[in-house]
C-alpha cells in the first residue's frame, strides 16, 4: 500500500513537471490569456513579443525587439528593449551620490552621467527563472554589493502575468545589509501599428493622454534634470495632460528640435504625476488611429519617462512579426515610444524634491513597483 501511494505521488508530480511550461527552441517563454500573448527571455528579464488584437481583429506584435534571441546580449547599441534596468534606472548626475556622508561613484556611460546603472548591469544579466505558469512568469536577480558601484547587495524579482486583454508587472526588491539607491522600471518600447501602417512608421500620429502629468523636470543638454520642476501649461510642448494630444502635435514648435538634448528632437523627458491622483485611475492612455489599438496604464509610480526614439538610426530591423510583407524592415528614426513608469529621475541627488524615502532602501524596508497595461480598441 505504502509503496503504491509513494509511486502514485511520484507519477503525479512527474505529470505536474511535464505540464510545466518550458521555453521554445529560441529560449522564449510564452504566457497567454484571452486577447493577449506575451513572450519573455531571461536575459534582462526581457519582454520579446506582445501580441494583442487590432480594430479588425488582426493580431499585432506591438513592442520592439529582435527575432534572434541570441542577439540581445551582443547588440552593441543595447537599447534596453523591454527590459528591467537596475538597480537605479535612468540618470545619476555626474555618476555620484551620497548616503550618510559617504560618497559613491558609478560608471559614466552617458556623457558626464551614469545611465541605467552603467554597462553590464541588471539589463545586461541573465536573470533566474523562479516560477512559470501558462499565464505568468517570475524572474529573480541577486545583485552583489558594489557590482554597480553601489553599497550592499540587493535581491529583486519581477512577475509578469496576463489576464484577459491585460499585462501586469510587479517588482519587489530589498537591500538587507545597508542603505542603497533602488529605482526600477519596465522599459518597454511600443509601436501600436507594429510598423504595418503603410503610410507612416513613426509614432508621431499615436495619441497620448496623461491626465495628472502637470509638471515636468527641466533638463540639461544631457537629459539630466536641472532640479527645476516646471508647471506644464495648456498646449505647451510638454502638455499631454489638458487633453489627448498626438505625440507629434508640437513638431512645428521651435522648441521641438533639441527638446530632449543636443541633436534630439521630440521627447526624452520626465513628468511628475500628481501625488494626489487616485492610483485607481488610468495614468496614461496611448492609442493609434491606424491600428485602433489603445493601451491604458495603471501604475503605483509617481513619475513617467517618455522617450520618442530619436536615436534610432534607421539601420536596425524590426521583427518578422511586424511590418508589411515585401517592404523594407527598418525601424525609422522616431519609430517608437518608450514609456517608463518610475520615480523622479536623479532624485537621490535632489533632497529638496523629498523623494529620498522612495529611492533609498535599507534593512527592513521593501521596494515595490507595479503597473498594469490594459489593451482594447478605440
Ligand atoms: C543570432 O545572433 C547571434 C549573435 O549575434 C549570431 O551568432 C547568430 O548567427 C544569429 N542567428 C541568426 C539566425 O541570425
Ligand atoms: C554627516 O555629517 C554631518 C556634518 O559633519 C553630521 O552632523 C552628521 O551627523 C553626519 N551624518 C551621519 C549619518 O553620519
Ligand atoms: C498549460 O498549457 C498546456 C498546453 O496548452 C496545457 O497542456 C496545460 O494543461 C496548461 N496548464 C494549465 C495549468 O492550465
Ligand atoms: C541565479 O541563481 C544562482 C543559484 O542560486 C545564483 O548563484 C546566481 O547568482 C543567480 N543569478 C542571478 C542573475 O541572480
Ligand atoms: C567598488 O568597485 C569599484 C570598481 O568597480 C572599486 O574601485 C571600489 O574600490 C569598490 N568599492 C568597494 C567598497 O569595494
Ligand atoms: C493619423 O490619425 C488620424 C486620426 O487621428 C487619421 O485620420 C490619419 O489617417 C492618421 N494618419 C496616418 C498616416 O495613419
Ligand atoms: C509621418 O507622419 C509625420 C507626422 O504625422 C510626418 O512628419 C512624417 O513626415 C511622416 N512620415 C512619412 C514617411 O510619411
Ligand atoms: C507651479 O504652480 C504652483 C501653483 O499651482 C506654484 O506654487 C509653483 O510655484 C509653480 N512652480 C513653478 C516652478 O513655477
Ligand atoms: C559600471 C559597473 O559598475 N558595472 C558593473 C555591473 O555589474 C557587473 C557584474 O555583473 C560588473 O562586472 C560591472 O563592473
């Protein structure tokens, strides 16, 4: 009796193991729910493909990426495609910060500043896969002390899950030993027409609305905040709050050129969301008239970085799941928008902003980030 029960248990658990989702030949894990399919690789905890239906019911892959999963780690441009940079995203002014009178130095990999933790950091590492189901996947990372010039080790994880028409992302992190900066984001680049609009492959005709983005960080030529947080007035170049605007609505404005740094037109800025907004409300809506796809963001974060892909050089191909058969496959300049929910850029160097408690974590404290994208049609 005992033996057969034990045998039954073994067989049952073997069946469980067999049913466990495994990666495909390219190393991609696929999770699905009605109306949505998402694929991921452990490198940088990257979303490689995101399929939703357009207004005609056609499935569209609406994020940037490569067909070849082996290319992500060796790509010299390394645009952090749909990855998790860390442990402190975006810029650190002059690659330095101070905690409790000790000054730390990080790699200057973006002009005079640090960007996304320097080279070879969280978005350059293969994360561990800790749990997979048909509709969710969890990746984890152990970041050793000083691996990015920052004190103490950090343990972090991200869970991606899908439910009907919805993609949810949840990230946690702790620094058990000492105080250290932690600020994460999920760095997805969207193209809601999947480059299949025969008239236009830029994002300028996508419409965006961010009702609580009433303030924006002024930035220098290297896209580093100066410290001044300006109010955004109606129809100003950064106004996406008073009404929905096309991303290209200000392209005739003299401020459009060099708006995101020297030689950079369009946007690579950081908007502060109203602290008092109801976090149950939609924080941002992005849509495109051509595909009719609409994406609504909910987030617990207080700021957003938007980047309209000025630096695409027109030499990188998009995926075989995108575009129009028979046409060229190159991503044009301005061909996408990265939407990064996070806290205020370089807040560790601006105590006057009052963000230190949201950006520096030590023993006993928990960092938690969450966002949901809900897809539909207009
Ligand atoms: C994929 O990328 C890797 C790394 O660059 C390269 O060695 C390999 O040849 C590529 N495979 C294909 C099918 O292009
Ligand atoms: C930092 O230095 C100041 C001035 O010397 C001192 O008053 C303060 O106690 C120090 N803080 C810490 C946490 O060591
Ligand atoms: C997951 O998907 C596989 C393949 O479609 C299926 O055999 C399995 O029963 C599913 N598991 C669950 C828990 O739904
Ligand atoms: C993955 O897990 C192994 C074993 O626990 C650990 O040694 C390694 O550092 C982990 N990798 C990452 C990227 O955290
Ligand atoms: C941290 O790493 C840098 C180089 O990566 C090194 O110069 C520095 O001494 C290290 N600091 C500590 C406290 O280990
Ligand atoms: C741009 O969007 C408008 C509606 O907002 C639509 O009428 C027009 O056809 C679109 N243009 C292109 C090139 O897709
Ligand atoms: C795409 O549309 C934008 C504005 O909507 C326009 O500036 C640009 O010239 C168009 N590109 C092409 C290739 O038609
Ligand atoms: C923004 O507006 C508020 C009042 O709504 C005002 O208190 C604040 O000084 C303004 N900020 C700037 C930088 O002008
Ligand atoms: C700039 C910097 O500190 N880079 C580090 C990122 O993490 C790797 C370990 O994965 C270190 O080797 C790099 O020095």
